[in-house]
């Protein structure tokens, strides 16, 4: 299978090339040239383990990777997860389930894709003998998961931009306390959107990106979206068959990549009834699905910092499908967004998509209510998803992070500060970070000085 850019001005590439490039040279995002119909395979996939299902699913897309190699990389990616089911589906009541996505090395859903992406990078370096420099931007969990996917891997260096003071202390420690020589935690002044802007500008410098074999770990990388499709499929297959056709996945999201993965799976023939986009006070996606207008605003710090985003990078992939896979139209819309900061979409599918937003006060209230009703503890991002569940549908709430990553919020909500041994171990380690301007030239200079030889 080949992969094309949403902006239509890049030659099609293989899966491995799309992974290595991350962002298409024309500034667009890679997508499969067509989405396959997987419905005939669902019965055969029903009883597979998580790693087996992931391998079978990705075989459809990673057609340039030998099957035995792909299977080995997938098994290695999920070997460090602490729950035997990898992504357990926990039932709270007759119509409410929680898909626990926090059993990986950094206790967040980003581990599902970034453990795999790290192993794909490692295999590519081993196969080619060339080095790779990986650049990412994070509002919290992506950076830690990306770093832990590449810790100590030969011929790799990873540079993560994050907004200084706008991630939780434990999230920062997961990035800045590894002690690994190939890890660079770069704290910028500004918001996540500033970090993401710099990232895109660095990749837009095509000569620099080629010179340093630069690749992206943000959800602009297609491998991340495809890997995240798998946990939707795994959960759907574990529902009673009578509930599958009426299931709504409720997804805390800021960058739209997480919910996009489930929606793309639905376009591959999996009968998912709908998706609810759950946001925090930075509610650009809620406003879009309510009014049809996508308009960038200011970023406000919140109790759910990984969702403190106004520029949702995966929105471009969604647009590509919504406008009938018309790359010229996508280019026009993205140019308009850059100039005007907004775009209104006609004929938005509100039957498939719904949305909600939660203030900081709502987050505290929802953590308390879920704990009282179910004796179950959730983190602030997952709390956003419990705002107004649809009683007419079976709801699968994606629990995106372990509550122990946010002890202060949990103590204020329920009087408990959950702990996790991997997080406790970080508290005695020194924080090693580099303060850097949210400036493309500054970041390029740092990568030039500290990058791995290619």
C-alpha cells in the first residue's frame, strides 16, 4: 500500500517512508491511498490477543515490512505493559465501560503508538545503518511516551519541545529525569501551540530536515494514528455482540488524533455508532462540532494540561475525508486557517459526532461523582469524558492517563493522592532540561549541536 499527502503535492511513498518522514514535504499529512474494508476479517480477529490483533491489523498497511519482523516489533512494543490484556475493558454499569489505556511504561495512552514507533525507528536505523533525529512537541504525555520509546536506542536522538510550567510536575520528570544521553527535553516559553508551530516550521525547512534525517513523533506521524486504531478495534471486539452496533466511544482529546483513529476505523467497515469528543476549557473542538466553525482562540491552562491546545494538527486529515479527498480544497482551507484563524464547514455529520466541554470545576466534580458512584478513580482528562454521557447508547470512555500522574487534582477532588512506583522513583532524580526560545532558528541550532550523526 502507498501513502499520499493530504495536500497532494508529494509523490506517494511506502509505509516505512511515511513513518521516517513524519510530515509530508508539502506540509501535508500522510494517509493511505485508500482505506481498506476490514469487516470480512473481524470474525477471525475476535479472539486474538492485543499483540496478535495489532500485528494482523498493521499487516494491511505496513506492506513493505516482512511479516515476521512486524510481529517481532509489535510484541516488543507491548512487552513492558503491566496488564496482561494490555488495554483492558472495564465495565462500570450496564451501558458504561472504561477502556484503560494507562498500563504502558509512561502510564498514558500515547504508549500504545510510541512504543511501536520507537521500535520502528530502531529497526530502520539497524536496517539502513543510518542515524535518525526525532523531533516532537508535547502538551504532557506525548513527550514522555516518545522518549521512553527511544531510550538508549543506538543511532537515535530525540528532542521534545514542551511549554515550560504548563505540564504537570510528574509529566516533566518523565521527560527530564531519564538520564539517557540521547534524550533532550527542551522547555520553551509559551504554549503547546507555540511548540507545535516551531516543530512544523523546522520540518518545513526541507534542507535542514533532510540533512539531519529528521522525523516526527507527534500525531502528525501516520504510524501513531494507525496504532491507535487497534485499541478501538480491540475494545469493540470485546463488547457483547448485541451492543457493538450501538456503541459510542467517548474520547478526551485536544489534538484530534485519538478520536480520528477511531473514526477512520469506522470508515474501514467496523460498525461504530458514534464518537463523542470530550474537551476541557480549551474547547475549539467542542465549538466546531456544535457550530460547524473551527476558529482558533487563546490557550488557557487547565487541570487537564494535555488538552490545553487550540490548533488540532490532525484536523487536516479529517478535513481531507470530509471534502471528498480533494487535496486542492484542503490546501485552500489550510491557507485560509493560517490567514484568518477560522473556517466554517457545511453539512457537518452531527449524527456520528457529538461533543462536550468541562471546566476545571467540572473536572473536580466529575472525578468525585465517578468515585462515589463506581468506587473508581479517574484522572482529570478522563473526567472530561464523563460530562453528559448519552443514555441511549453504550458508552466506552477512553481512560487516557493513570490518575497517579495528577495527585494534587485527585486530592482536591476525593482526598486521595494515588501513587505509582514508577512515578515515585522519579522524585529523587535530577531534572535535566534545556530552556530554549520558541524560535525555529534556536531549535535548529540545538539539534545541529546535539543531534546524532546521520
